[in-house]
């Protein structure tokens, strides 16, 4: 499945793993914070509408 | 519509509601196409390109290293433009867009530095050298950290936007140096531009250039990274706009009651 990377197998795979982990972390943290803030805003807006 | 009218229409997006409505509409396109391009470029480059005659299989690192480095520099330039818009026109959305982009720049710079170090070890015999390009990239990374820290350190958002905008102007020197350091100081280990150089792509110059067999999947990866950057900036700016609205609502609630 994985192509023969010769003596640089560790070098190439480490680069890919590190980059993919960093990109995934950026996306996941952005989306989680986005959802949290959106939910909080809706909660505050509802409370303010109720209280007039 | 004239060019002036089109330029004026652009300012409509300074309205947070208009910005949020438009970004919600276009975001699915950017998420999907960016993921598709990155996956296609990486699979193409990793599985279906040969080893380089000099660098062996380490050439496959190019599909992550170059797009990340490119975005690290261009992210700062985008922050520079939005910071200038804030300083001149005082549009909050532009200041928040710069704030939203900074963590993306941090990650892109980190990927470029980490993959560069891992790639450099077998090729140069060292993880790190105080080479002009490497050093200017490290300073750019520190500027990104300082920029985020400054936003967090100042409570008043307008003052924070003013000061971070000035920091952004200063840091732009290093963003530009990161790109052109090799040309300014003809020394160090890092090679000069061999990918996005007009003559290198068209083959009209005689300097070393990236072969088309590596260039095409790399181009797909670069397009994917650009699209991912746009998706993340739009999404994160939306989050910053909502966070700012929460603060405003809570302040109004405190005053009212």
C-alpha cells in the first residue's frame, strides 16, 4: 500500500503525520470554538428577548 | 457595473450581518473543494510520483512544506491588508478577520518550520541552520505569537485592534523577508525559489526548477491550502463577530439591569 520510501521512510512519514495532525487540530479547534460561541450567542439573545 | 461601483459594493461586507449571511452561503463550497484538492494533491504526490534523483523520497515533503510556507507568508499579507482597512476605515469586520487569521498563520508557519527541519536533517545534515530564510521564518512565527498575545492582553477591542494593526505593519518586513531573503543575501542552505517563478514554470530560464511531474500535484496542494485558508478565515471571522456581539449584548444587559 505505502510506496517504498527507502531509507527516508521515517523522515517522510513523520513530516506527513506532523502536518496532518497540526492541520486537523486547527480545523477541529476552530469548529469547536465556533459552535460554542454560536450556542452562547443564541442563549444570550433568547434571554434578552425574554427579558425585553 | 463600473469598477468604482464594484469596489463600493465590496464595503457592504463590512456589515457583520451581510458578512455572516454571505460566508454561511459560500463556506460549504470552500470546505469541500479545499478537502478535495488537498486529498487529491497529497495522494497524487505521495503515491504516484517518483523519487527525486538527488533527494530520494524526501521530495514528497514538498507537497506540505511549500503550500504551508506560501500560506504562512500570504496569511500575514492578508492580515496587513485588513489591518490597514481597520486603521483607515475603522471597519470592525476587517480587524476581526485579521485576528481570526493569525492562528491559521501560526499553524502554517509551524508546519513549514517542522517539515523543513525534518527534511533538512537528511539533506543538509542538520535540523536547523541560521540561514536567512529559516531565520526570517522563525521571526515571522514569533511575530504571529506576539500578535495573538497582544490581542489577548488588551481588554478594549478597539485599542487591541489599533495596536495589533501597528504590530502587523512592523511584522510585514519579516513576511516579505521570508519570501525574498534568499535573493537579498545570497548565502545559506535553503535554495532559492524554484516553484512559483514564472521562468521556472514556463522553462524559459536556465536555473534549477521543479520538474512538472512534481509541480502538478504540488499546484493542486497549493490550491487546496489556499481554499482551506479562505474557509478557515471566513468561519473564524464569523466566530469572532459572534463573540464580539455576545460582549456587546452582555454589556447592554448589565447597563439595563
